[in-house]
């Protein structure tokens, strides 16, 4: 700047400092710079505190904890640790992180909104997705409609939580469709994008005229619907000959007599310990929980001698049956067969299960049923370890054979088209020359023929998961890849909905029965992470006071 102008500015604007020496001006400059630095540091601390507050809220939602835990436990604990390990200044810095229950609630709502927006963008970009949907009642008696979605995201297929909506009145198919359709409209989604739909097979879902599926088909006639394989397998397992049904009911009554009485349960555990049993308690039977029946029967059979001893001084229902070797042989068979059914059920559960692999597992079990029938006719019961060791098992062979035949017929009834899965062998192994492609279009068959001799893709096939392989092939072989991906998008079960209901039950308990659960559920369950820096950017940061 021009010296003469600087001098004139000093004399006219700051006459009191005209005669001040150079040191004064240097001190003024340094003070001004320090004030600017402190202001910048304050802004940085506020921004960091806000970002940390969002990360804390995400952690609380992921762990399904009450919002108050940040202020009552997490932050005090962090301050204690920081104070001891790093000193009081570090503890004071942590005090600046906003952590009140209302703040945590707002943070979770913000992240839920961002996740929902981001997922909608991904679904729109994908252009096709598959849906699994189910309805259940929470602890407050409110009906909750829950949906999960599977879609193409870049180079792989992803699945995640979509929504949880409270049903205000009836849970009819029309109401379920209205709620789902409204959500689609709010997020710019259309039914033509939905290529598959998996439900639990309830009447509200499957009704021919007013059912949810019927309403969806009116919007998209080409949608592929599927009755949850887990529910179908559970329906198959319920069918038994009257002799075995009677044993099952009596066994359940014995178990429930013990488990419903705390004193009896403690006394029985004490007796088991004194007798050197591997386990010291029975398992309570329930019709709702998966895998309950097999574990209940196995534990009862294992502790039958202890229960017989215990029943001498207690009015255990049907206690005389425990001394009946033929009854025990039937109980052993039930424990064995439900153990096998449990194993199948567990294999069908889990994330990223597709319709092809699930159907293969059902076919495999049906094949084992035939094998067991043949073995039983030849007098072998090696496939049923508890049964083969039971003294009177040979006399009950006809009952076992009848049940195996019933299971076989029921599997054929509930899974009538499992053999059709062979038409899709080319998806699971496109390089196998014998994989059938007869039902494909000519364009798809041509691409399949070219793909089978593509050595570079053959190397990729051994390195990549199935969905990533077909997505990687889409640019060179678009028709056949599109067909394969559409099949892999279908949900075979409503497992994710069941998992979400378990989470909902844990979060919305007696202490939090008024919780509006959708936002917390979305942050807890979504595989789409919140974009915390994007959320923080337009917001004004304030430290906690």
C-alpha cells in the first residue's frame, strides 16, 4: 500500500495512536492474529463435536440402546477414561460433544432421512429390485408392516432394510398395498421396477381379489411372487401321524410343567447336577421361535431318566410314559427327525441367500427322505442316532416309515416345482456344457454359447461371487446377464423381516413402548451407511454447554 495513504488513514481514523512506537503496532498485530486463530479453533471444535455427536448417535442406534445412554453412561465413562489417561483438558474437550437424549433422537432422525434418500437414489439407479414384506404386532399392540429390499448396487447385489410402517387400522391386503404404494410414490419408485416379491403366505397377502399380491399384480403383471421357503418348511414339519402327534403333545406338557414353575425348575436342575447330567435344564417349547421343537425334544430325551426320577415326588404330566420304552423310542425318533429339519431350517436362513441355492437345499433334503425310506425298509436306522440306540425302536419302524412318507408327500405339495430349478443351472455354472438353455431366447442362447468358451471370464468365475460374476459380464453379454441377475434378485425367504422383528421387539420393549421405531430401525439395520459429513455440512455447529 502507498505509505502516504497509510499515514493519512492513521491520522484521520486513529489520531490517538499517531505517536505510538513500532512495538505497540507489532503487539496489536500479534493480538489480532491470536484472536483470529482462537475463532478458527472454536469453529473447528464445534464442527468436530457435531460430527462426533452423529457418530455417537449412530453407535447407539446400531446397538439398539435407549437415547439417554449417551448422557447417562457413555459420555461420563469417556470423560473418566480421558481424564485418567490423558488429563483434565481431554475430559473437558469431550464435554463439548452434544449428547442429550433429544439431540441423539434428532441425530438418528437426520441419519435415517439421509439413508432413506440415499437408498432411494440407489434403487432408482438400479432400475430393478426385489421386495420381501411381512406384518407383525409389537408390544404396544400396534401392527407393524416391515419391508426389506434387494437391488443391484455397482458391481454386486445388496440387500437392506426399506421401511417399517405402523398400520393404523386393519391389516388387510388392500391396506398393506396402500401403505407400500404410498411409500413408493414418496420415494419416486414404481411397481414396474419390482421384479420379485416374497411374503409369508398369509391370507391378507395371497387373497385372489383383495390380497396384497393381487393388488401388486394389477400394477405389474410380470412380477414373480414367492411364498417364504422357511414358512413352507415349517408347515411341512407340522404334519405327523396321530401316534407321533400324541407323543409330541405329551412331551411338550412335561417340559412346560417344569419350565412354568420356577421352584420345580430349580429343583430339577439340582437333581440333574447330582445325577451328573451334561445339561441341567429343559428348553421351553414355543410354536413361534425357529428350531424350538427339535431342541426341546432332544433335551427331553437326554434328561428322560432324570425327569422320571424327579416325577416320583412331583405331579409331572404323563410321567408313566417315561418308563415306557416304546414311547421313548418314538420320542427319540421325533428328536432325530426334527434335528434334521432344524439343520435344513438353519441352512435356509441367513443373508444373501438366493432362490437357486435355497431350492437346491430343499431338493437335497427330499433326496435324503427317499434314502432314509430305503434304509428303513432294509432295517437300518443309522441316520437316526438316538432312535437306533433305543431298545424298542425296531417295533416302531412302521410309524417311522409312515411319517417319512408323509413328509415326502408334504414336501412335494409345498414345493411342487423344485425340479424346474434345473432350467437355471446355467446361472450357477455357465461353463458346464450340459447345463440346459433350451428355455432361453435365441439371443440369450447365442450369448451363453460365446460365454462358455470365454477363458478370461472362466478365470473370473472361480474368483468372484455369483452376483459379481454376472454383473461383470453384463457389458459383453447383456441379455444373458440381465436374465441371471433378475433370478438372483429374488428373495427365497422373509428371513430379514423376521430378523428385523426381533430387533424391533428388543428396541420397543416395556420401557420404550411409545418409541417411534422406524428411524432407529433404519439406522440399526441398514447396510447403507449415513453420510455424516454431508449431513453436517449445511448445519450450524454448537458445542455442548
